[in-house]
């Protein structure tokens, strides 16, 4: 190993969370190094959020257009798959990270390409793709932001079947004739929506009783109904027993419990994520390799006062926007501690606490219809011991929804804490519903009293008028 190069902060992992730590620490005047083994920009930029939404946007726009009088006939044909893929490739930078590198250099960060491992107290060892070795030393903090990878379940034959994960599903250059998808959460339903629209015959195989199990039950029900209407097969309560691929390029067969066999041209496995921590030196600081990294609300690792973990790797909220939020919190904490500032503001909603991870977590699922939620579901609120009431409204009955699309179908729910009369959670399902979400996030995070929300007048005729209907339903 060469002599250690010293920085104030070292960030291990260059996805959105890691980049945001760099942004905050550099803005505070701290010298910062970032270590990345793949593309700077991470999973979100190249194999998740960005390419998936680039694939989904044409599908959703066409679905909306087909429900608009005067436009429906013009949108009846198939998507131009070549143009869709070209648009997706543009948004991923054709899987090159030049733009990300340019930005990091513009803010004065130093980028090390290679595999980084913790190397004892406040040190990181980096091995470059060319085999060069570097040792970096941090004066103040090391931040782990290495993210997650897709879980491949241990099933007979699955390795030889070469299944798609989210990476292959978002980067493929052609639609398979028949696509089997195992899973019922966000990746599964979004990719079912995209590839069904691009011409694949999609079959979803779900072990549980419905789709989108982390949302209100009606979200999964509406999405499943729409997928079936679009031609997809959605089967719940089924389990895969084994997988067989016919040769190197032949079809893939999935054997279900009970012996039924289904055949497809590709198989997407979307059954969860696992942390990328198995070989980053956690053992050198007393942590277990391969596991999630537990942190407090400031994103600092308990017992290791110089080590932080942000993004998916800490398992608080596996969402890009929450990883970036945690990075902003952690960056502020690191900067304050480096400056020797007064005690940190780590109480709920404090400047140095990632309270939203547990109290106001927003998520949007870009299916047709879209599903968007923030905070607690009714069941979660009841399990937490809150005295609550749910208020539901048929989103299609709002004038703005009817003008948005003929036959608009959707639903809205707000969960009210009856003791404090504030919102604990809100869910919207319907075309364009994701754009309703931030107003709900503000209401939940801000703990805005119902009496004050009554004075937040929605413009007419917008879909946002559903807020008035929900409040009317609560007030009677």
C-alpha cells in the first residue's frame, strides 16, 4: 500500500446518496473523496429510476391519450419501440458517466475508480481496475453509500436460466415475446407495465395475496385490474419451485408448486434487494460483512462515531429520494461536527435527524394507474396504536379527473390521527396521481392541522380537488 492520502471525508459509493454527501460536505468547505467501482451515478441513474421511467413514460402517455376524446384514435397504434429505447439510452447517457464525473470535478471532489474497503479507523483502501492500490485517510468521517443489488432466490436451475434482474429489465434492447415476472412489488409491476406496452405478453407470478403489499390494499387491486385489462396475466398465491432454460438461448420454463409449468422467453426475478456490504471491510470496524448497516437518525453508525451509512445500505427506506435526504442530513451532521458546532439538533424533525424516513416517507409507483403514498397506511397506523379514522373518496368523481380522462378510475384515502387531528398517511391511485403526492407529503411532514388544511383551497377543475372532498368527508 502507498502512503495514505488524507481528506476530511471519504464517501464509499457514488450513487445519488453518495453524490449528495459529496455535495453537502464540499459546500461546507470539507475536502472529499468519492470511491466508486462501477458507474458514478449508481443504480438509479443507469439501471433503476431513470431508465425505468424513460420506458414507462411513453406507455403512460399513450394510455392517457387513449382515454381522451378526439385523441383516442390517434393513440390506438403500437409504441415506436426503437424510439422508446433511444430515449431511454439518452437518459442513461448511454451507460457512460462522463457528465457525473464533470459535476464532481466542478465541485472539487476527488474521484477514485475502483473497489473500496474500510481499512480500520477512518481509512479506506482502494484497488483500481488496473490493479493500482491507494490508501485514503479521513480526518472526520467515512460514509458508506454502496447501495443494494437484486436478490436471486435459491431455486433449482435458476443460475443456468440466466434470469433478468432489474438491470436487464431496464436496459434490454428488445421486447421479449413472453415475459414471466416473479414478484409483486414496485419493480415487478412497473416492468410489467412497461414491457406489456412494448409488446411483450406478460405473466406476473406473486407469492402473496396481492400487488404492492406495502401500500393500501386498494392500490394493488387497482393496478392488478388494469394490468389484466391491458392483457397481462396476474396470478397471486403461487410459488415457484424450479426454473429450466432450454439451451443457451431457448425459452425458460418455470415450475410452480404443484407441478404446473409456464414457459416464457425471458424471466424477470423481482423478489427484493440485498446490501452490497459483503466485501467492504465492515469486519475491520467490528461490523458483520454482508448485512445491513444500522444507523441512528443522524445516519451515524452506533459505536463507531466517524462512520455513517446513507441510502439503501442502511435499510431505513429503499428509495432514491430518501437516500438523498439522508445524505443531506448526514452531510449537515458531518459539517457541524467538523466545525465543532453546538450540540446537534437530533430531535424529531430537527436539522440533524432523518425523521421523514419513518414519519413521512413518500413513494410513487409509475404504473397505469399510478399509485402514490406517504406516511402510514391504515393498518400500519392501527398497529402502531394510533386512534385513527380513514376517509376514502372515489377519485374518478372529481371534475378534474373526469376532464383528465374518460372513464377515470382511482381512489384516495387519508388516515387521520383523531387525537391530534393531523394526517398520518395519504394514498392516491389513478392516472397522474403521482403529481398529487407532494402536497400530501407536506401535510404529513408538517403535521398540518385539519382545521388549517380546510383553508388550503384546491384550484378548480383540478384532480387536487379531491382534497376538498376528503376533508368534507372527515368533517361531515
